[in-house]
């Protein structure tokens, strides 16, 4: 899969339209379409913005790793939560781990 394919797949998984993403990133929708089709290269700055918006690692986008590291994605998302929500998730993880040990 090339960068464009990965970006298109990530955008669709998040339920974002091309118009929405292009508007958020400050680019034209036709530019985004060309990137997703593999007809336009992505600058370093654009790649970083895509990674932030889609919660993807740069290693995955650049083809260094074949699969997205869900732990990295989780960590980024986790840090964006309120302290209360983080505590609730950690308690749920502890609970699930205790069930698995039985």
C-alpha cells in the first residue's frame, strides 16, 4: 500500500469526507484527491499533519512498519482525554486483565 492508499483508508475509517479533511488541513479537496490517488507527493509538513489528524504513526505512513501500531494510536488518544476519563479507562483495563487471569 502506498502513502495515498494509507491516507485514504485512514480517512474513511474515521468517517471523514475529503472536503472535511481538506478544510482542516487548509488544502484544496482536489489536492487531497491527488494525494490519495498517488498522483501527488506529500511534503514532510503535510505528512505530519495527516499523522496528527488521523492518529497514525509516521513510521506507518512512510512504510517503515507495515501495520499501524495501535499502542501508539491509543497513547495519543489517551493523552487527549480528561484525567477522569483516563482513570476510568485504566480501571477498565485492570478489570479486563483480572478477568483474563481467571
